[in-house]
C-alpha cells in the first residue's frame, strides 16, 4: 500500500490556490492518552487544520521545548509504543481525510527497522515523516524506503543554514521544507521575527516545494504574520499547552478546536 504524499502535496497546493497558507498542527501521540490523542487530532481538524503532524514521543528530544517535553513524558509514562503512533495516524486519517505525518527523532526508527516503519506508516495512511535530527548525507537508505512507500521526507532548515547547505537539504527532501523560525527549541514566542522571513526567502531560492514555518507561532496574529510569506504555518506547543491547561479531556478538546479555528482564520488574513 502506498502512503499519502500526493494528498499532502494536493492539500498544500489547494491552500495556495485559495491564496493562503496551510495550517499545520502538531500533537504527540499518546497524549493525554492514545484514545484522547486521536480525539484531539479530530478536534483540531474540525477547527480548521489542513495537515497534522503526530509526534512520536521521545525521552531525549533535541528540538522540543518544555511544553512538548511534558506531554511526551505523560505519553511515555502511559506506555505509548510505535504501534500506538501508527494507530493514531490510521484512525485520525480515516476520520478526517487530511494528510497526517509523523514527526520523530531517528533513533526509534533505527531500532524499529526502516522497512518495517515505512511500510506500516504507509499502510496506516500516513503522508510522510519529519526527521529533525537525521543528517541529509546519512538519509539515502531512509529516502529509498520512503519513496518506495509513497511517503514524504521533510527535513528541517534553520536560520543558521548557509545557502549551499539549504540547497543540499531541499534537493533531498519532499512534501515540504520545515523552516525553523529561530534557533532554539519549540515553544510559544512573543514574536516570530524577521529571521523566519529571510530563511523562507533563501530556502525558496533553492526549491519549488512548499516552505512551511514552525517554532514560536501561538496565536492568530502570529499565524497571519507568517502566512504573509510562508506556504504553511506550523503550530505545536500552543495546542499542547491548551490540552495541558484544561481541567479535563473534554475541555481540552474544546480548547484545541477553538485554537485551530482562530489560527485558521489567521492564515486566511495574511
């Protein structure tokens, strides 16, 4: 069975045809529980998210700030496994029809087996993987399996990336490019800043695939600011924080659905 890279490309193209950026939401699998995480993805899509990233909780994250680390810890203490991540992708995609990617560090895939992971993700209806710590020069085996199974390989670029490095990364990637708006870990920020706009401009000079910006976006105003220059706006910590701050699961679902609605409005304002 082939994965959904074409659905991902079509979804991003459809947003562009509407003269807006796509809203890409992130939530870790298994948080607050496996079932609760699936319901949260459904709520976010109902609110207006175009694409969803499902995080594979990791005990030693390098990109994730304290909010997502807290959610990951809850998921890991709850016993979340890769099978639960695949189930989250499958059930959320079947319920919503939107493209769903997995965001994961490399070590869990390496231990699980590349062929096993890519074939199961494709079978679950996944659209691809975001791999923040896989060096491009060491990614050929992964990309070979991902291509075979119809999965996108999304690499992360940062403001520190030189133009030559950007060209190497974008030539190897597919689906979209994840542009980290600033140096550091995930989390909400007061301002997304000019670094992101410059990074998008430099990245676009090397590739025709969409460039989506993450790290720091937490409200409709920031979403509109980023949507003015990026193909997609990626929001993670703000959704997770709404879930963490909610007194119960139902309140959390209502909160993330509401935030998705505000952000969806933001990306349409540009």
